[in-house]
C-alpha cells in the first residue's frame, strides 16, 4: 500500500493520475496547504522542502518502506516499480525524461508564476503579468509544435510520465491567459489525455477539498513570510 500525502494541485494530480494509471493501491492523506499542514513535523519528515506531494511506499525496492518527495521523482519511482509509462529502449527513455525535465524546470515554475501574478499577487504588477503570460504562451507554443511533429504524445508515439506531468498544469489554461485556438495540436493532445479514465479519476482525488484562496490567513501561509521560517 502506498500512502500519498497530497492536495488537489497540479503537482498533486500528477501523482494521483500515475497511481490510477498503474492500478496501484493507495491511501490519500490530505495536506491542506492553505491551513499550513505542510509545515507539520510529520510531513516535513518525508518532505523536507515542505511541498506536496510526498509518498511512503510500505513495499519499497528492498522490501522496506521508502519515502519520496518531489513529484518528478515520484513519477520516476512509480514507473520503475511498475515498468509502465517510461520506454524501455534507451532513446525513448531519454526522450521521455527530457520532456519530464521540461515540465519540472519550465512548465511548472513558469505557469505557477503566471497564476500568482495574474490571480494572487496583492498588487497587479503589469511587468510581471506580461512577462509570465508571455512565457506561458511561449511554452504552449513549444508543446504545440512538438505534438504537431509527433502526432501523438510529447515523447513520441507512446504515452509516458512526461504527458502525465504536463497535463495537470494545462487544466488552468484560462487563468494563464491562453486561447486554445492558438494551439490546435496541443489542444487535441489535451483532449486525448483528458478522456483517459484513469486521468479522470486522478483529477477527482481530493477535488472536493479544493477552494479558492480567499482569507488573509491562507494568503499569508501560501505567499507570505510563514513559508520562509527556518524549521
């Protein structure tokens, strides 16, 4: 049994989707990041960067429990555990890994900044909004051209952890200032992924707990000085 400590965010949904796709048994433990659960000692013991998601697999590689944090590392671990969604051939594997790194280093951080400055920043800073909206559009363009070339998935013909990693971040396309009409190949890819039953189940995990960030206390926990305290 795998214990998943998570919240319904794009990074959380990556792992939820992967677990559903692999058919692995798991238990979900909600980490309410607006309430500050991510700073609790028990969670920090398995996720020292105080970010969701994190997992504890009771049946680790050597039969002993293993904990992991960072969603990309978790996807790689689950792919290795099950032998699924990461190509066996060397070229295919590295193609999937480069697009996984593209998500981890580009799509996640840049779209996250677009969300912050477009929706959550206490003051509207035109420079920041323009910068990160433009970067979001650039990244969508990179992916659109890639899918146009492959005709299927980011790594080629095969659905991989790269697709699983990217998809949840594009579900908030409207908040990122994106018009799907500008990215027809990527939109077709998005619809293809969204139609997968395991993906539909994965994005529903903890979905009833998700709510807009409204209170000053929640904003302080998520965006203020609370997160910078040494622990």
